[in-house]
């Protein structure tokens, strides 16, 4: 049976309202970067993740890495901060620092990733392939909600999360290093009108 993350892990990826949950250790292909994501560099970086993710999916489906396993490729994610402290309406996009990533099934290993990366690099060219990494990270307790609409309107949705944080006596703690928050992109910005975009906004939290 094909693993569909939208069904099997619905609570993780499709929150209907601000929700708290605890996440286990998960595997990711990651790539760190800086600067305005509206620039061409960001698109190139995103373009380095997908070929490896799909190569691994096909290797699992064909049974080249053990028992055949079929699944839907996980969505693009990103953790974000800025180097100058700016945020919200005063965000300086040129000061953004981020790590974009795609989750991978638990049955895959770093060795599987390295072999997949070698296969992809033999067929395709992208200046960011060499910067890809395999990381396992346990986010633990999180608070998340769904943002509908353009990325520039996210501050209003984050304000809703801040209200929940105060009411439930929680504080935000850094994720995957010193990043402020995580975003999960359920729609493709290249093919979806901004007003129809769906993005999960997530804080890693602890008792205040």
C-alpha cells in the first residue's frame, strides 16, 4: 500500500487550527542558504533537492533498497531566521538565513542518500548538489497552524500563534540550530497563485 503523508500523517501536515503535537526524530535532505528567496539562487537550491528525493523514491519503489516501498514524496520545508534580527513588517529579506529540506522515509540511510546523490550528479547539473546534506533531527514539542495566502501576510498568522503561546504558557525555542521557525509548503509557489498558497507555520516550543 502506498504511503500517503496527507492521510497517514494528517495531523502533522494539515492542521485546521493552532495545534500542539510532539514529533519524533525524522530524516531530511537539507541545504543551507542566505539571502532573499525571491532571487534565482533560491530556485536553484530548491531544484537541487527534488532530483535526489525522486531518485530515492524510485529506488525504494523498485526494491533496490530492500523490500519495495511506495510513497508520496514529502513537501518542501524550510527553517528561517535573519542575521540582523529583523522580522515581521520590518523583515529585511536580504538578511534571511535558512535551511531548506525534504523529509525522507525512516527506512532510508545516509549511505542511501550518498549513493542517490552520486547517481543524480552523474546525470544532471546543479551548482548546489555538493551542498546537500543528510540530517536527522528530533523537533519534539511544536505548535503549528495553517497559513492561507501570500508569504508576506504570514505575520498575521504568526500573531495568532503568539496568542496561543501566551495562553498556554509556552515559549519558542530554536529549531535545527538557531532558526526561529519552520515552514512547510503544501503548494508549489511556481504553480500556485499567492492567494491560494497553503503553508504550515510551526514553532518549536517548551514551557515558559
